[in-house]
């Protein structure tokens, strides 16, 4: 869509092509909308669309009364400005010359109007009188960004492309009903500091809290952690399995989900691996153990939740085989099964921006009451932890395939599932050695974790 307008409303006079002043009736109500591109002279007035997809570049103006909780706007390419549109590509490939802002033929509204509401000199280019200076998403109602805006969905580089792909602006609370001039002081987000309300509204990692503008989010791919809206993960989450000798016997409690979470700027997902679990790999920064211990990677259960699945939660689990201590997240390769991905994109392999600086505390819960209190302070933890007996991570254990895979991998062979654990089964830092095999066979048969 190089130019023109998509809207719904009334014309006062078919001869003069003037429009009514009631801004409320100018939005076309559709279930979903798809555009290959939106050029600088294009103006889209739309509402009630669950998904608005702009497959490539966005240089024009998209106007909505609000973006509801279940609604998403996706821009595949550049959310840019007029300077970027000075070529054929920027004009969706429909023009064979540079963009100079001439009046396109067959306009069905007044030539000096770029939309049903007329041209606003303060926000449109007076040199190119029918074009926006830069791409804009305008939400008319105050604090009306409840849903999700995703920018640069085609990005697979693994890094933000702010300078080239986020020059446009999202403005919230821009217009007063019944008066089509700019109204009030809108919240303006942009990758360009010159367009944004302030530094807190600038860039892909804006600091302002979602509650300030409606609870939604603006995410530049790949999505980063929103530091200011994330709960502190170092508040004493607990594990109810590896804390005391009694933790290995009997039925373990299932602790309720804890409040600690990470909040991202866009929707996230954890691929479901063997056994139906959602797991990420973490690495200990320190252990709360009295004896020397070799640091090793551990698998923890997580879940995604919150608006548009933008939140990563840690849930205390009866099957969590990790000791108390402080852990950091690992930045995983794109081929690793236990990785955190950006969701709602054309491809399912885009990792979120690295967030290894975030740390997670697992507290001591020796009495297994799902609380971390002073009553747990004197509990004696096991100094040694064996890995899960589900060696091949197929969700079935104990079974003979785990045993077969153990001997195959320790002998230098292949794992039947491709997702076997490491062979330092007793986590003493020595491998391969006979104690690992003794420990595996012992635990496989229902015995204790063998340590030299």
C-alpha cells in the first residue's frame, strides 16, 4: 500500500470531499488485516483487528482507537522514516522512481489531505505534502496500549537493529474524540530519541512500566528483559527435593508457583522437550554447601505466563534436582533444545536477547514446607547430587533404554534421543570414571548416589 487511505466514515459533501469532524466513526472495523508494506503517503484507520500484519516496511500512519489485550501489530521490516523510503523498495515496489511526495493519481480524497482527518503540518512533511515524516502508530485513547506491538519480525541476526528499523514512533493518547487536533500529552515511544517523550520511552529497552500506558508492550526483535518490570529473582525460591536426607523418601510436596519472574518486551516460549516439560539450563554461581563442590550445569523447570506470554516464571517443583544456591541463566545455541525463544514470529528459531546477567536464588527448604524460613537454617544438605535417572530425557524412567544409552555414551557412542545428559553422573567433576557408572547403576536400581 503505497498511498491512499483505509477508513470508514461519512463525507459531508460529495462535491467538495470534506469529512465530518467525528473522529470516532472513521475506523474500519475488521477481524484481521494484512499489508505487504505501508508507504509514507498511506494512512490506515482500523479497529477490532486481532492481528495487523505488515509483512515488510512501515513508513506511513496506522491509527487505532486502542490496542486491546488480545490484539497484536507486527511489522516485518523497517518501522522507518521518509529518508528510508526514497527508493523503490521503500515504496513497496510499486513506483519506478525516487520518492518525491508528488500527488499520486486517482486519489479519492482531497489532494491536500493525506487522511480523512486532513494533513497536520506539525507531524507531516511540508516538503512532501502528502507524506508522514516518519512511520507512526497512533492510539487515540489515553493509556490504550493493552496489547502487543512487534517490530522487525523478519530479523534473524540475533541483535537489535534500532538505528535502521525503529525510527518510527508509537504514540498513545494522541487525539481527543470530537476534536481532531492533537490532544493532551501523549506517551511517545521510539528508537529515535528525538521522537520519544523522554529517555525512559526511548529504544527497544524503554524503562517506563507497562502500567503507565495500558499494560501492553512494544518489542523490537529479539526481545530483551524489561529490567524495571521484572520481579527480583533473588528472593529465596525453594526446591523441595535435594535439601535433606528425608527429601529422597516418601511423597514430596508440590509447592505453589513463586512470584519471582522475568518480564520481556515481547512474547516468549520454551520448546516442549521429551516428557512434555519446559526446561532451561542454568549454571551455579555459588552453592550453599559446607564441602567443596564442582560447579555444574543444572536443568530447571520454568513456565511462561502473563499477558501475551511475556513473562518467564520459576516454579518450585518436587522433582527439582538442584541444591540451594545462586544460579545464572546460560545463553544457549539455537540448536539447543533448552532455550528461550521469541514467539509470534515467522520463524521459530529466534532466541531472546541474552539475559545471563539475571540470577536466580534457590533457597534452603529442608523441612519441605514450601517456605524458606529460619527453621531451615540448620538443615544439612547432601554434599553430592546425582543427575536424573532419565539419562536420555525421553520422559520415561527408569527404563532399559536409559541404561543402554548410558553404556553407549560412556563408551563414545551416540545417544538414542540426541538429548542425553553429560556422563559426570555423580557430579564430582571427574569423568569418565567408574564411580559414575557405579552411581548410575545404584540409583537405577533404587539405591543411593555413590560418591568416592
